[in-house]
């Protein structure tokens, strides 16, 4: 009896608004505001970025007829006021987008009259517009903003909330990349880490070395021209998303050897490729040859110009020593230079590449092996991307480096698909599948307590590697699991009282976000039977 | 040097034709036949099924511009003859489709002139048309049938090659079901096991009990009318696919209780649902009440008429004894009948349902628990569907029952997605993911040696349960892994010499089938980096 009384009481409480990711401060009232038409206007001069976003969100909110799954039988809400438009006020028109960009905003929705969105930068306005779009729900034949008056004050916890997409192992059309950027913006993510080339393919135009695309792209159609890349960067920027490209050196470069075999070591060793590379085909730039440094530096020269972000990823993961130890040129050189070895050659090679990158004015971004699996000491402004295990983040910040975590045990969204070598009926090293609960429960700041070290944590990145993915499956591989990471990176792990948010308490909101994304054309996968989504708590483990 | 000589030699050999599933006999020559236009004609009077299929395949072959990934750089083949049309000769116009349907066919493609497809039944003709469609590939600006003359003589190993789709936990639109049936036909599969209702929803119209759909469908839109069902049956039949519906009793019936609570036991026990059901919500037909038998029998009466196949699935899986042991009516009854118990009640209940089903002229199809986890002895014409482990098939045939295997360890294609209870960060009982290699390596006849017992094996069924699936992801969850099962069920496990076919040797053909399906609008997932598909053998485990 008591339970049903409580249930009855809860049912009478105004609808709890389910914005994803959850805003930092979210005060709501007990009235409802009718919405007859969506008009969004600006005060003062606003940037094209904001004007474009207003047009986009006007269209989204107008066409969307969204009701949370748990509200499927909600009766038409009685409204006691009427929405009279959203006024967007942006302090600055500066469209600079980097790690320091202020993404904060506030929203006030009165019971009646004009609502206000205030932001310091165009990108704060974008985040606020996304939040606003999620406040408007369907109400019978009309729309409503429930639980007014509303006051939201919001800003991200981490400045780097990324998604890593490997477009080399399998190709992704521009259309699928644009759709992914759209989906990222619905979750306030702000970094597209474009893992654009890898051992298997070089799907991007090169003006310095046209042979790379000619021989390295799967086909002319399956590659990105300069114009394509510029279009992606622009499309991303309009959604407040930075594009950081990765040109991985010296490993993962077999494809370079199809154009320039003379630069390479251990090209496509068969059948024992596993002695020379993490996966086939093997091949690494030959670190004893000055030409391989020159090649890498020319690649840096070319693509630091094409890609405008001030951070540039130079890979550095999974280099294989045996590949060089057995290389005839390396062996001959070391015979003549007994004080050197493969390790010293690699340190020297890294130094030349990183020094050159510094001359372009960009900050280096590298996989953690550059720091931990070699004797090289990267420049202190280098950002380290960790992936190997939970100790990587504390180890990185204790060395004074800034860090972004793509912990493979939590954030490798391609995992859980078993092996992909056709003569092997077994699991993959990165199985099992990372459920959204597992993604959500990861804490990048776990085991870091020092305040200065905490400041070195820039954020997190989910990764989709493409051994078993391509554009046919990209939506469901990424979403809504990437959204789970997005909330922990935006809102943080803890509520205002310091309690760690549980997956149980956020599940209903994530269901909503999943269905919202499906409505917006993103084939995010279902999390549960719809019955469970409609009956929050009824599908919990006892 | 020797290796490259061999490679050179292989390259000069005529293209190996890659039909999936592989025909039983496949002789090919060393000429190539140019194809200027696709004309398919029939000899004599043919059934509407065949005429419809000819029209479909005419359109497919005409619009398809297919080249196997490994042939990406194939030079234009020189042709020494010209295709002058396919003549389809079908002995019978009998459109009966059941376990005994003859699906055999032969195809002869001469180097020049008319090709011939001969079949005993319309459904054999359909299988042959699919094979024919896979023989035609792109050749520069034209089309070609490579490696002529071709003689194919083909027939299935197993007569039941099924796909089980759960449209209850989450809904699937007709469009997605039609697409799935198309994909099945591309792989010569012939049974759509429509798991149409379950605990979470009753998405099908009932004329006997309209309340079931009214209260049990997720919405009016998310359900199947009689007309919808008839359309699915017709669409399937036109592709040589039988539709076997499943109305699971007495377990998995919570949703019945939303309309008829008086028929039920242990309705939606919370929070300890795990004591009463394999998953929430709990609820089983109350086996002590005569009304529950009457209900089941009326369901059988209604749906054995709507669904025309002569096999009807009555579930019988995962019944929970505690659900009944604690039921007040059951307890009261057993108090008055000390010689009975829950087990005897269940046996009696099963008997009444199966006896009633027999009066409709249909054969029962049930999950293996009916046979193994109760004291009930089903009628000998019952087909048992096994899923629990590898011992289930030999156990079933040793008892003299016909069997279809959906071994969960190999054929549950939803597995590998981790847990779906939102407060549990762990794996699922049916993890890990079943790779296509794992699917392909399963042998339904393993551990069965007796010839008569082998005859009782009707075939196999992959299953897609929908706790974490719906129409947004159905293509990639099913394909191409269901195709891997399809080949083992059609062609069998062994080649003509008796050697078990390995995943290594079929990988290239499966890649082709995957890309062919993508070209035909099925978002089958990629198996490997395209580089591996283009370089057969280069991505094998050493």
C-alpha cells in the first residue's frame, strides 16, 4: 500500500526532463509551457556559425515529434503559459575553436513568454541550442516544454570529448561522416579524431606524393580529396567539433610502401606477419634511412596545412622492433655503428619528427607507446592518448603530460566481435563487447588525486577501429554507446552531492537519447526490449 | 621465385566462380561468355511463383554491376561466345511448399547460345535463378559469365534452413521483414520462424481475443494485422520460404496477463523476477486452470488458420516451476489433490495442448525443454528445436524425434552484446559473439552416426532474439553470419571427397556474398578490412 501511494505521488510530480548529457545545473518548476511555433532569434550581431545552428535547430525542433519511451501513455499535459520564442545572446563572435574554447551557456524558460539562451562564444550557443531542442516534446497534436520555469547553467567537465574513426581499414563515405558529426553534436562531443590512413589504405589526396592516394586508396571513389577534407572540417566546425587528423608513423605504414618500397622495412611478411606487426600487412618506415624522416616530415608539412586544428596526431603506436632488427639496411648500419641500436635509432627518429612538427606551430598528439614503450622523451606540450590499460592515465599525468584516454577495455567500440582472421574460430584480444554500462562506468580520473595532475586530464575518446566496421554499420557500432562516454565527459562522473552517478539512474535518459537519435536519422542500437524502456526499473538485476 | 611463378600461373587460370551457398556439383570451363542483355524465358506453362521470380531476377541481374573484392583489379575478360538467354524449364507447377518440396535444379551455360535451368518444382527454379544471378559479373562496361561452359547440378543437404526472428521484444516493420526474406532468398534459406509474440508484447491482431493486440502491442502501428501476416506469408512463398509462427505457451506469456490476468501465475514479480522467469517480466499461464488450456487452444485454433504452413510452433521453453509452486490456486488445488504436483499438472497441460494441436492437422514444433525438461512425451511427429548445447541433437534423435538445431553457442546471433540489465556491468550468459567462422564450423550432425538418426535431422536455424536488436540493426546482426549457416545447411559440411570444408577456404566466397548483399540493399556487416578481402590468404593466422 505504501509503495503504491509513493508511485501515485511520483506520477503526479511534473515530468522530469531528460536532457543528455545532463546539464550541470538544472532547476525546473511544475508548470508546462505550450509551444505553438518554434521561433529562435538572436540579439545583436551573431556569427555565421550561430546563424547556421539556429536554422538547423529550428528545423529539428519543428519536425521532431518526440516523446520519451517511458511517457508513451502520457496524457496531454495542461499548459499554463505559452512559449514566445527563444532569444539567443552570444557575447563574442570569435569562431576560434580549440582546447580553450568556452562552451558554457545558460537557458531560462519562463512559464510564459520569451526564453533566453546566453553564451560567451558561438560554441556555447550551439551546446545550448542542442539542450533547448531536447526540452521540447510532443503533446498530443502540439508541442510542450514541460516543468517550467526552467533554469539551466551548463559547461563541460572536460574540454576534449572525442570520437576516433578509422577510415583506412574500411572506407566511410562523406555522407556517413557527416551523419556521425551530426550525432556527435547531439551529444555535445567536440573532437573528431580522424584516423584517416593506416597500413591497409591511404584514402586521402596528397599533393606532395600523389602516388600515395593513387596506389594506396582502395579506389578513386573510396578516398577523400582536399575539397572533401575541407568540407568535413567545415561541417564539423559548424557543429563545434574540431577535426584532428592522425598520420601514424613509423608503424602502420605498409601502404606507403606500395608507392615507395625503398622507404620501408618488413613489407608484408607472409605467412608469419604476426612476428612483424599487430595485424597484417606488416611494414614500417625504415628508421635507418634519412629518406624516411624526410618523408614523414613532408607528410607533416602537407597535412598540417590542410588540417587547420592546432593539434596533429603522429601515431607512434605498436612499433615492432623485430621488423627493424632483421632489416638488411638497419643491420648493415648497426654493424658499422656498434654504439647504436634499434632503440637509439627509434629515439633519434622520433626526435626528428617531433622537432619538425614543432616548427609548424602544432602540438603533437601521440599514442602512449611513444612515451612509455621507447626511450624517447616527447616535448612537454605533447598530448598522450592512452589505450592500453587503466594505469596509463595516472602514469602519464605523473610524468607531467596532458592526457586523453581511449582505454581499450572501455572505449574501443569495435570490440566484442570476435576474431576476424578467417582461419581462426576464436575471440579477439579486445573482447568482450563494451556495453553502455561499461562505457559509462569508466572514470578517466580514477587513481589520480593530485590537483595539478587532474588538470592534465583533457578528456576522453571512444574509438571505432574498422577491421570489422564500415559505413554500413557505423551508426549502431557507435551509438548510443558513444553517448554514454559523452555524458561522463561533459557532465562528469558525480552529481552535485559528490555521489557517482549510476547506470541504473541514467538508463531512462539514455533510452530517450537513443530514441531521439533514431528519430533524427541515426540508427543507434536498442538497449533493451521496449517494454523495459517503458517500465523504468522493471528490468534491473535484483 | 617459385612462389611468384605459382602466383603467375594461378592468375592465368580462369576465374573461379563464387556462388554462395556452393552448389553440389559445379563444373566449369575456361572460356568466357559475354552478356549483352539478360533475357530469361520459360518453356511451357509456368506457375506465377516462377514468373514472379524471373521478373525479380531479371531486374537484379540487369541492375547489378558486381565484381568480387578479390577481382578488383581484374582486367576485362576476353569472351569467346555470347549469352543468348536463359531458358527455364519446370516440370511441375505445383506450388505446395513444405518439408518434402524438391528444391533441386540444374544449370547449363554453354560458351555461346542459350543457357538452361531445369527444375522439378517452382522452388527448384527459384534456387537456380539465384545461382544464375551470381554467375553474372561485371566486365568493364559490360557483363560476363566467366569460366564457361558451366554445368551445375544442385540440391539442398537439409530441408529446413531457417531464420528465427523475435518480433516481440522489439518491433520490426514489414519493410524490414521483407528485406530479411529477400536476404534469405539470396542464401537459399527456406524457413522464416516468426517468433511473433513473447512476454513483452503481442504485436499481432487476434480476432478471438482482440484485447491481446489492444493491450499487448506496443502500439497500433507496432503490430501486424491479418492482412500484414498474409502479405508476409505470400512474400515469403514467392521466395520459396515457409513461415512457421511461434505462439509460446505456457511460459513467456506475461503479456497475455495484461489482457487476461485471471489466466496467469506470477505476473511481473518485482524486484526478484529472476526467481520466476529467465528475464523480466515474469508470468506464465496458470496450468491449474482449465481456462488457460482453453485459451491456448483457442489461440491454436485461430492462428493455425491464419498461418498456412503445416508446422506450428508452440514454444514450451524456459518454464519456471517456482512460478506455479507459489501460485495460490495451484497450491490450493495440490492441497486437495495430494497425488498430483506441478510436474504432473504440466504434463497434463502439455498433453491437452498437443492433442488439440493434432486435431488441426498440424505438426507440433517445440523447444527442446518440452521433451527433456518435463515428464511429457510429445507425439512422435513433433519436431524438436534444440538450443541448449551440443548434446541436444544426438539426445533428440536417439529418442526418435525429428530435430532442428538452433544451438545457442553457435546460432544465437544476438549474443556477444553483453548484459542488458542497466544496473549490471557484465557479460551475458550467451556471450561471446558468434563469429561467422564459429557459425560455419558448427555441425548439426556431429556425434550422430546411425543412418536412421541422421535422417531425423531436418536442418538448422539461426536465431535473432531481440532484447538488444530491432529493425535499425537487423541487417548487420543477421548478415553475413546467417549466410554462413545457410551454406552448411544447403551444401553440407563436406566436399565431394569427404573433407570438411574449412573457413579458410570459403572466406573469399563469403566476402563476395557479403558485398553482393550490400549491393542488393542488405547492410551486411564487413568481415575484414577490404585489403584482406582483396588479398585472400594474406590475413590468415599463421
